[in-house]
C-alpha cells in the first residue's frame, strides 16, 4: 500500500495543486492553455528527442507491445463508435465520444506513472504509446470528424489535412528527428544536451499542473453519456489490453504491465481540444476527462495491487 501511495500521490498531488491554484485564481484563466503549449512545444518534444536520439533503438521498440496497445486502443475506439452510432449519434459526436473512451493520457500521466512504477525502462513503452495515441488514434478521429463535416465530399481531403497536421505536430516530429539522429550516429552537443535535459525534466510537473488547471474549468452543456465512456476507458480498455498481452502476444512481464497500465490511464485532453477546434459540444468529453481522472485514482490503485 505504501508503494501505491508513494507512486500515485506525487502524480495526482500535482494535478490537485493545479486544480487548487486555478480555483483560487492564483493561476489565470488561460493558465491551462499556456502551460499546455509549453509542454507540447518545448518540454515533451525535448524529452522525446533526448530519448530517441541517445537510446538503443532495439530497446525502445517492441512489436508485440505496439500491436497490443494499438489493437486495444483502436478496438475500444471502433466499438464505442459503432455503439454511439447505433444509438443515433451523428458521426462527429460518435467520433468524439469514441476518442474520449480510448484516448489514454499517456503524455501527462502515463510517462510519470511508468517511470515511478517501472523505473527508467518504463519510459520506452510510454513513449511508444504516446506516439500511437497522438498520431494514429488522433488522426483516425480527425478523419472521421472531417468526413462527417464534409458530408461525403471526399475522404482524400480529410486524409491530406490530417497528414499536414501531423507533420506540424512537435510530438510526432521530435521523436522522428531523434530516431534519424540516432541512425546517423550523431552526438548531441553538450550544451544542447543540457538544455534539452532541463526542458525534459520540466515535462512532468508542467503537464500535471496544466491538467489540474484544465479540470478546474466548468464546461457548459449537458454531459449525458460521460459515465459510460469513463467505464469503457477505465475498465474495458485495460481488460482488452490484458487479454491481448497475456493470451495473444505473450508479452514479457515489464511490457505486459506497461500495456495494461497505459491502457488504464484516464482520458487525455486531446478529445476536448478536438471538440473545441471543430466547435462541437465539449461537455461530454470534458466531463469524461474529469471523471476518468478522478476515477483512475482508485482504478489505478487496484491495478497496481494486482500487478
């Protein structure tokens, strides 16, 4: 029990601090957005580049883990999309709900959690999962929304738009540059390495405080359906990951534990940002993020005891 408290308290403690600071107006109304920009454009890209540029690539890539986490995420997304569509939700709404049920918060919560639980070796699966969530899962959701909004005017335009967006995304580009740097056997200059390390070390506190500040905001509109999405996210997705990791791909213990932990994470802020970008009702995904984050305190505690 002390291990669980020592693991989860720093993570959710920082989220709580961000929440309190925003609620008491010690942080301004745009604090969550600005801290998020800092993490997305500087801190996390520096961390991802440093890892991929310096690591042995064979140590940060595991095919079975990639397939396990990808299938668990996509399976959850597709099943939720079909369920919400069957219930009469428009494709745009169903896509956002499906993303809310499958979009694990690998960057803000997953990286620190894996580091605390699995040590330095936990950073590799967290990195891979982040790339899958940020690039593949998010891209598929964007394509679905674009297809819905264009009302059958063509999927090629949506795919092209997603491709351009991904090429501009620092969370996708920075590890790709790091891998290229690694393959070319280039050294990272000492001064640049020190700067990147400082930025990378700021990732966890800034990201978690930003998440707390975001959760402090009230979102207008009705949020019916959020509890069901939270149940899918915190229970169904990790169960699917466990079945795949154990009975299909027979992953080594560390990679299997990482796959289940990362699949059991609360919903990240990606669905909310997508809803805001397309000017859709963000109440459901916002409530899903809040409830899944609160619920994950208990679900992750039980999962850590079981693992």
